[in-house]
């Protein structure tokens, strides 16, 4: 049985690789951190504990590997494709699990396919800890079926296919991150300001007293409803929130964005409020932009 290789052995690489050698050939990896003398020893120990062989050259790491799982930082995803494509075996699968834009994945796919290997768009849909290989994966592109079979063989049980071209799976991950990562950042902006104002417990209690959230489709429909009807008034209120945060010395980056978005939807001044999320989105997307008016 051919080996599985990892491009990058950070948090995700370790989570996916740990324990693989129990029933399969010992996985290999290449990680740029091993080139740093200050980091090399710790990285080698970490790899050994995970049951992974670290190699210094792409040729060693990828020799006879039937697939490579690329889990580097987002800013290195395309560079990794350029750096390692030439060392891939013919028809080897390149599973790009990096959190990057669909356009970045399309660019990486061109590099991998030109080298004679097969590119697969994989979106990692939740944190890799504590799930490890049980983390949900969304797999897309023309080689999705082959990649799903391989991943399931290596003990990835939660793998689902996304029909469509390379980039379709990643579009879901990227746009979902608008909400997930945005809420994290918004939480930080809120609680830092609350702490600085000396009202953290009161703000938390007020949030806890809010009604439980609805399902996301219903929630999105309701939020757009409020913005289309009351966006201008809410934008004015949020201008005062910006002033509040700035007075506390807290950067109001997200709150300023809220002002902009509330005002933009309020300015649409739709003659009749559409019913349902899809109808509201149709109205918003078909409305003339202010710079076109």
C-alpha cells in the first residue's frame, strides 16, 4: 500500500495524521518549520509522537505517495502547490484542505494538474480538535469520488461530496466564515468595550436574557427585514456606538462596518418589503447601487 504524505504538519496535520501508522504505512510529512534550527527539534519530536516521518525534501516526502494532504497556512497554499507539484507521482491526489478563496484553489489546481497529478478541493468544516479525522470534510472537483474513497479508507468518516467545479466546496467554507469568524471578532469588540466601561457582567446578563436564536434561514430573513425597514435609524444608533467605543479607547472596526451595512440596506427604501429570505435577497441584489444611481 502506498503512503500518505502531509504538506505541513501544524495543528491540522497532526490532528489528521496521529495514529495513522497503526493500520497503514507510516505517513510522511514535510514542514518548512524544520528548516528553522530553533524550531526543528520540537517539530521532529511532535512528528514522532504523532507517528509521522519528517522529510527535508519534496522528493523524499512524496516518493510513491498515492496522495498528499496539503494543510499549510492560507498564505502559503498556492506556494505549496508550486513548490511540490513536480515531486508528485503521476495521478497522485493533491487534497488541498487549506482555508483559501475559490480563486486561489483554482490557481493551485492549474499547477497540480499541469504536473500530471489530480487536484481535489477539500473544505474543513469545523475545528480539527477534538474531532481529528472525524472532522467534517466537504470534497469537490472532478476527482472528488476518488478522494472520498481514499479519505474513508484512511479513517475519515465524515466526508461529503459537493457537486460542481473546484472552488465550490471552498466557497461554502469561506462564506460561512463571514459569520463564524465574524461573530468571534464581534464578540471580542463587544466584551473588550464592556470590560473597559466596567459593565461586562451587565452586558453578558443582557445578552443571556435575549430570546434563543432561531434557525439560520429564519434568523437571516428577520435580520434583513429589520435592516431594510430600520437600517437608517439603526445606522444612526450605531454611529453613537462607534463614539462610545472610541471614547473607551477601543477600536470600533466591526461596528463601523455595521454602520455602513445598515445604512446601505436602509437607503434602498424598497416600496414594499418582500416576504421570505430569497425574495429579500433578490430585491437587494437587483437594486441599483448608489454609485450607479
